[in-house]
């Protein structure tokens, strides 16, 4: 990633992906307009800002599913989703299985 403004946005998104982020605020922090920010981000990152945030949330959800016994609904809200059905759909689209099935596959069975 060569554009320092986009590198800064990526750093901000990696730090703050759990909180609701407004494109206006991000654009202002790096001295760009919203449409220019979106264009440059897609050009350099090869995905949209929204997709980037969703990937961050889903990676963290997968980590939590594998590392904790927390309920799926709790993890859903913890990673920033507002709706469990939407979370389940996005997770299955990204990983090919539901969050519960993902947990079953990655968590060793203890006896």
C-alpha cells in the first residue's frame, strides 16, 4: 500500500473496527472527501472499506468461536453486528459454515 492516507485509514480501521465508524470522520482525518477516500481505498486495498471492516469482524468472531465458549449471539454483538441473523449469514458466506458448525470443527473434543 503506497498511499500514506490509505495506510493511515487502514491503521485506524484495524484499531477501531469494533466501533461505528463514519466515512465522513475517516475522510476528514486523512484530508480527503468521502468519495475520493472510497475510490483510493478500493484502488489500494482491492476491497471496499465496508468489506474491510466486515472481514475484520468476521476474523475476530472466528477467533472467539475457536478460543471461547461464549454464545454465538454474544460474539455477534461483541464484534459489532447488530443482528444475529445477519451475522450468521455473513459468517456462513465467508467461512462456508455457520458459526456453530465452525466452532464444532475447530474446537477439539475433550473427554
